[in-house]
C-alpha cells in the first residue's frame, strides 16, 4: 500500500480544485481513470478561459484597442509558458494547432508531402503508435511513394530497439515514435532514437501526447526536430494542440492552412507568408484554448513535473500490485514501473473489455475499453480490445481499490 | 435505478456463454462480415438460402462483448427457417425489443452489429443507428 506520507502530491487538495470530481455518477462518487483519453480540468483553467470571454475577448494580433492588446498578450504569454514548460529555445518554436493529430498532420503535409521527400525515401515508425501517428504517414506514402517501415514490440511491450539497426539506413529521412505508448504505457528512449535518426541525416518526430502531461520533457535534451502534444490531456481545454519544431526545420517547412494571420502580404494571385510560428496558424486561433492551456501549464508548474511523475510511479506500482490479485487478469506493458507511464491496459478472462467498462460504469468508475486507436498494436498482441485504466494527479490509491473491487464484481457477474 | 446490472440479465449472459448457431457454416450461399469501428470487434454470418428463399441454416463467428454476441445468437435463432423477406423486416427496434435491456448510444452499436452483418449478407442497405 502506498502510504500517504510517501506521496509527493497533496491529492485531496488537488481533487478539490476539480469541480467535476465533486459530482457523483450513477449515485456513486466518481472515480476517473481515463486521463489518457482526456484529463479533467481544474477550476484555474476553467476560470482562465471564462475570464478571457468575460473580460477581454478580442481577436489577436490585429486589434489596436486595449482588449485586443490584452488578448494578444495572454495568447502569446501562453506560448511563452508552453515553450518554457518543454524547454524550447524560443517561443517561436511553439505552433498552436487544434490537437496532436493536427500537429502530426502539419508535419506530414508541410515537411512530407510539400517537402523534400522523394520516391524510395523511407520513414521509420513503430508498431505501438496511435492511429494519429500512422495515418498521416500513409498520406505521405500515397503522395510521394516513400516506403514505411516499423519497429516491432516485445512481448512485455517494449520497442525492439535492435531493429533500428536494420531499419534506419541512408534512405531514411524521417523517424517517428511515441514518447509514451497510450496503451502499454511504455516510455520509449526518444533521445537515443533521435540520435540514431540524426546519424543518417533523418529528422525525428516525437508524439508526446502521453508524456508531456505526465513527466518532465526537455526538447533540447531529447534533441528531436518535432514534438507534438495536446492541451486537453494536460488539464487544459480541448481544441488546442502544440507542435514544437526546432527553428531550422520549422523555418524550412511549408504551411498547411492558408488565410488570415499567416501572411505577410497578399496580392491577387500571390502571397508572402509571415514568420514562424504565425506562418502555421492561419485563421483566428483558439485563443481561449491557448489561454486555458497556459493556465494548465501554470498549474502543473506549481505541482512540479518531477512530483507528478513520482506520484504516477507510485500509483502505477500500487495498481500493478493490486491488479495482479484479480484472477484471470492479463496486464500489458513492462513490469518495471520506471519504464512506464501511469497507464494500465488489461484483459479479463471472464469478460470482454466493453462489458468490464459497462459494469465499472455502474459503479461510478470511468475506464476506457476498445482498441485505443492503436489497432496495429492490438493485432500484435492478438486481441481485439483491452480495458485501460490511467492515472493522473487527482488519483489516489483508493481509486485503484475501487477499480479492483469493481473488477471482482465483473467476475461475479460473468462467473 | 432498478438493478445496477440490468443490462447483464440472465438471458443475455446465457446467450453469451452458450451462443446458439455459433461456428463456421460450410456451403453457405450468403456471407457477410462487419466490424465495429469503435472497438474492432468483428462478426461474420453465413446463411444457406434454399430455392424457396427460406433461410435453411445460419451460423455466426466472431468476437465481441456480451451484448454483440448475445444479439448475434438471438438474431440467428430468429431468422433460422424464415424467408429472406421476413429476415429483412427485422429492424433496429426489433433487436432492442428481443434483447430487452436499456442500451446507451455506444452499446447500441454493439447490439446492432449482427443485424448489420445479416443485412449485408442478404444484400440489404445498412440499418441506421439513430433513434
């Protein structure tokens, strides 16, 4: 059992910041174990968003009046916040998108389809990617005739790192990998992978949707060229995503959206684009979303990302221990809690993941079931679906206890 | 609320644990296969339709949750020995009725998966999910 003294986060105080965690579901106090899909939002984030609409709503970068200046200051302030949070060299390396998916598609289009790739060039991905880090590269292959290759996964849910030896060649132009698997929780050695990519002159694209919310991430230390993540998985609003790009590659990349905000000048039949990052932010951006994200970064900053990570290690250790007591439960991913994030995917012999989730729902427990947008990984493990519980700053061991009680209830129903 | 576990009634669990008409059907004249894109579950149905347009035999295979497999089991029971026209007249509401349990929008897709497969096998347009 994880002792309260050992926990680095004051979970009761944190829980009190989240209005939704005060409600009950189906007559029971809510146990929210689906932060990998989306996190809940603290009052500070909700207030920051409402405050923008209530007090200084205006479009950014254009209005001369005071409201517009305040809005622009807050929007650009959020960019500075995010840059510092992932240790980017400059806020100009932070592009706001609507999601991780859009960020990855922007790279696939701007660097892949419109960029320097030629037929026969190779892109190296992995079997454990989310669909959003598979499908954009399918687009690139279909447009450019590049070859897609994939690093496999071991039985305990780790990348077969030695396969990079054969897969990364002088034809490799881009290497992409999830920092943390959304199904297995596996933390991948992205720094080493970026180094391998650079050795052959390829760029490295990291899907950090499941890492930035949960652990300290330093883009300069990783050395990747692009890194994508989402606001809504890190206590921020939906509809705001982030593409970090190393300034040299960002400068050279083509935009995806043409329109307002992203231009220097436009004439009939021609246009010149604005500097980065504005070049990639065509159209009125999600101003409230960015401001809410800035507040989320502040919130996480106060907790401290080292403490967030340690809390999740404790939670995961306790969860693995307790889940092992449930007969017929198969847990996926590495055994070593240091090698994984706060994600526990499992199957039960007795019941299908959908049925597990339905019965837990009756108990007020929110977990995920399905393929988690990672069908190639499901195929790898020869399952059609898994159940997944995931942990964040507002979860405590009592949530795991309720989960385990619920799973035993599932076994009774299907006995 | 009534029972917390009202969707996992004995009837549903019985069809899930002891599915009727489950297995490969050799010599099927009609076949259909669909997956639920939300979860990747997949059901296949094979039918033997005789000269009088009657479904002489039907079997299903696949994997899925209790709702989708119980639904497939009950549906195949229902159409066996019926004509194609009778099978075609089975719609969403009929499935909801013979399952006899409350279904959320997401679980409705599980419940209707086998009906979609049957309709595909018979060359009929898919059934809408809406209420």
